[in-house]
C-alpha cells in the first residue's frame, strides 16, 4: 500500500460512496484516514457521502502512527480552505510533495486555489516533509559517523 495517504486512498477505492463516486481519502494530521470508518467484518464506509456511516459510533481508520503537523494545519489558517469541502492534504506520492490547493504568493502570503479566484504562486511544500528532511539533513551532517552502529537518527530509520 505504501505511504499513509496511499493506504487511505487504496481503502477508499474499494469502499462504496468513496472511490467509485469520485471522492478521495487521505491521511490527516491526527493519523486517521479522512472520512473512512470500520464497519466490521473487514468492511469500511465513507462518512461524508454514505448516509448509513455514523462516525459517532464507528471506529475511524488509522493510517499512520508517525504523522506530524500537516497541510491540514496550514489549511485551517486560510479561511477559504478551512471553509471548503475538499480542504488540503499532502500529496506524498508526488515527486515534490506539496499541499493540495495551497500556494505561496510572491509576497509570502498563502492562498487556496480551488476557492480563491486570484490564487497564483508556488505550490506549498508539505510542512511535515520539509521538517523531516531538515531534521534528517541536520542530524546526518552533525551527529552521524561511519563508526556508528545504529541507523536511527532522531527516531527516523536511515537507509544507507
């Protein structure tokens, strides 16, 4: 299945009212798949569209134990994104992971393309990916030596 967002999307594709209806699921910052719930007997449901899927009583589908601040946090800080139905998520499968729909304008402000009419700029890199890359780069350049036996850096497994 791969990355957390791919896990959520894979489940969505096989869940009524989700993938077959053109909707999507992704891994939210809380480590849960957007809209997906366990029905029991290896069955799932998609709450935003399936009227029989009650998120108040069903267990949400988990996608990851290692999720940090995300595009959702950035989305919540942009009124048009926060109010939108589609929100934002990290497109982790992209060559350069970016937040869906969020752009950084030349003046440094952020906007949400699907809702803001005049939203142009550079796609915003996923904050969690950026933070992880900086942590790994910093740790590798300051603390790792060829004599170290452990391949863990700040809790991140480093494959060499």
